[in-house]
C-alpha cells in the first residue's frame, strides 16, 4: 500500500514538471501567412499564369459579339471589388483544368475576362456553346484550352450582362 502511495506521488511530481503551459511568443509580430496553392491549376498553367489570376487586383469582363452579328459591339465593364473574389473562385475551379476533349467545332468565344496584376495580364475566353475556355496572353496568343465543366461563369455573365439574350437562352437550355 505504501509502495502505491509513493508511486502515485512520484507520478504526480513528474506530471507537473513535464506538463505543457501556454507561453507567449517572444516575437509579437504576425506570423507569415501560409497560402496553399492549387496543384492541379498550378501544374496545368504554370506559376506565372497562376499568380496573375489568383493575385489580380483588377478584372475587366467583356461580352463579345457573335460572329454572325456584324452590328453588335463588344461591351466591357470592370468587376467591382466585391465580385473580384467570386471571379477568382470561378476561374480557379480545379475541375476546369483537368481535360481538353477534342470537339468538332471552332472555338468562338462569347465572353472574356481579363485579369490584371501590376503590368501583367491574362485573358480567359469562354465559348459557352462549345463548352470550352482558353487562356490567352497579353498578345492574344492561346496558352491553353480546357473543357468547361460548370456553368458558373455563364451564370455570372448572365448577371453582369442582363441584356444579352444569348447568355440567358443558353443558360435556360442547360438548367
């Protein structure tokens, strides 16, 4: 019995000397923020394109006229700071960077978004009818082409361009 008491007492002393306690850090500055990158997008487009899209300070969207319509002009507008994160969220969907299935049609975009970060810019062009989208550099040369797996950007285009009947009719056929 006495041996058990001594053993319990020793265990209590060891536990109190080795217990953890909350200690304030000596350096009170904020710790660096760790940003997890999307590896699928990063592998598909590379570091520079990834950074321009994810760190863009300005985004300009444009409703492009259809090829058959010679009277309409491209309509552009800047994306507000409230909607900027939504645009980035839609553009960085990892599922959109996985496939590029061969289709029998010509890529004719109806919508584009231009992401600008400092002096660099990247344009994402969307062909909603073909369900394809592409990444283009500042010289309008195609960098990559992918399948469009969701209608999120089409919904956004409908919201931003309410007078565009093509976007609305296309969205209604999809839902």
